[in-house]
């Protein structure tokens, strides 16, 4: 960046978190280790889990379940970012049975008969069906509730279950299916008079991605399941080695894997591991989500919003489909009516949860907001709610160095003007006495593009929101939670048919 004029350099203290019975600490691992999770959870004292996988997958999962019930030594390191994992029950005060509430065995034959079909749309649709049908059958027929489903997949599903995966010619299974992608697109636009033809287009309504499609299909209907998808290699790497004796894939050390997956499981079961200590009352944070659609006109996309409270609670809203992508700027923007409808949903959900409308609502986006879009958002505002639009982008346009061998400290902030500046959410962490990265850390660029707010307060809020990634147990993230999962949420929202309505659902369904 040329001719940078720095108005002010600040250091934002690391946001503290609340654990146990109100104790405060900045480190999630140490807070859970010393004090346990928040004590305001009213759920059962046992984590009720279901697991679906092959016989080998269930064996591997049960072995891992037994391991995380016990102590897992920390990786040999001087850094406190590596902590011993003392066992699931010891950390969370929640009983984790050695055996799942429900175990469903999927045969290798069932998987291969679906996964290896030459038509990839049909192959992924049927492979997902093998797992989703098993879970739906349990939800429809059994009364014992399951908090969280683990779907344990063999490596070949990961290898062949992604959009650009190619099945080797000698493994492909030919089918007599007369439908193909081209014909399906035509029938999707103009349905046939014959129901059988229309039903045959169903696989082509979904994304060719096992992970995204499974989550999307388990959100359909009234019996929805919260899912954690696990690769066998992630929890039993020692069983998967190359011919030269090297691991099939590089993963984190066992204690770190246990911390991350255990924290995710606790959160996805409907419990909160921690919350922010410094709370600004009646403040709501919303991240905007856009994702282009399959089988749609150029520029057509699904819009959505992720609403987060200071507690870490989140909801995902699916908005309307439209041609939101500009052919000129390549940016996504809503029209006035859609912007109003989307924010109205958010505000109504906030009031239903908190009893009042928020006093401040911060909209986080990766681009600025158009005038038409912003007018729609302001149309939805109650009388006493203040709206602020903030653009947040990763930036490599500026580097900051300090004397010595350590990089810039996480929390360093530069204010260029009263409305824009840079914030280093990655960098040296004094608490850990390390920088958990390899390259010179880059900041995020923060611009208040609409509305009025104090820039330093906005930066402090964004720092706090980097502490609410419950998908892992890390000291701090580089991106606030409002935008961290925007792409992932968008992929789930658009992995299935775009014309099917979806009510606001908790964030745990999407990560």
C-alpha cells in the first residue's frame, strides 16, 4: 500500500472467555481444563451419540471413543498451545459412554454399488442415501433421542465423493439410467408430463459433494439430524500407511485432534463450552452469505445470513434466490425488497430469543453495500435499532514488523482514519509464547462503510468474535465467526434444491 498515513496504533487486549461457574481466562483449552464448560446447560448428563459406518469404521470409532474417555498426552512442545487432553468426562463434566446410543452398520458392498457408478450425480446421490436413509429410519422409528450423529467414512468416499473426483475406468459401474445431466437440466426447467422422468432428475438437483449433500439432505423434512462427518484416517492414522511406511495423510497430534473434535461434539450436542466475558448488551452481529447456484441462470445465487449473539449462539437464515451477482463488478448485492425481508427475519428471530430488538446491529460483509441494498436493510429497522455496515477483508497490502525474532502481536491495530484500519488477528501470542503460523502474519482490513460507529469498538468486537469458533478448540481464529464459515454455510444452503424453503436453524447444523 502506498502513502499509508497512520492515525493511531493500538493494542487490543486478548478477549477473555467465561467458563465453569464464571471463571475467566483467555485460553479455551486452559479454561476448559481448569474450570470446565459453562454450568448453565440444562441438558442430560450423558452425551447421547449415534454412529454410522462400516464394520471397520465402527471398530475404529469405538477405539477412538475409548481413547478420548482417557488421558491423551500432549505433543512434546514447550508451547502451552499443546495441552494434555485429560479425557472427555474430565473436561466437560459430561458422561461419554463407551458404546454409542445407536450403531448402524453400512456394508462395503452398499457403498461401492453406489459410489462407483459412472454418472457422478447419481453416484453421490445414492452414496449419500445409504447413510442418510439409515439415520432417517432411526429418527422415524425409534424413540430414544440422539444428540449428535457421527458419520464415519472410509477414505474412498472422501477420495471419490468430491466435485472433481474421477473414478478409475476399471472400477466404474455402468448403469441403465437413461437420464443424464443435459436432459436433467432441461426437465428441471420444463418438467415432463411423466412423474418417472421428473423423479429421475432428483440426483441432478444436488451438488456432487458427499459432505455438503449429506448435511443438506439431513436438514430436509421435520426430523433433522446434527452430524459430524469423520474420516477413518482422522481418528486412526496409525492404521493407514503408504507402502513406504509413511502415514497416508498428515494430521494433528492425537491430543489436539481430541480437543478439537470433543469441543465440536459438545457444541453440536446443544451445549456451549464458553462465552465472551465482556458483553455489550443488546448487540447483534450478522454475517452475509452468498453462494452461486447450480443449474441456474448466470449470476443467480442464494443469499443467507448468519446471526450471532455475544453468547456464541447462532442461527442461519436462508434468503431468496435471485440474480445477485453483478456481471460488471462480480460482487453480490441484494435488491431492496429482498434485503428488507432478510433482515426482518433476523430481527424477528433476535426479538423472539431476547425479548427485545437489538440496540445495535452490525452487518459484516466481504464487500461494501449498495445503496439499494442498504435502503432495504434500513427499511426493516425498528425505531431504536442502530445499523452499522462493516466490510472485512483479508489483506496483504501492508506488513508490520517489530524488533526481535517474533512477529507482530495478535491484537495490534492500525487506524488510518476514523472509519478504516487494519487489525492483526494472527500474530505472536504472549500467552502461548509462540506464533502459531509460518509466514509473516497479514492483517484483516476493516472498513465502516455504512452507519456510524467507533472504529476501535468495532475492532474490539471483531477480535472477540474470533474467539467463538466452536468447531475447534483454538486460542483465536484469524476471521470473526460471522464470516469464518460463510463459504461453508453457503455450500450447505445450495447443496440441494434451491426452491425448497428452510426455516432458520441453529448454526451447529452447518459446520
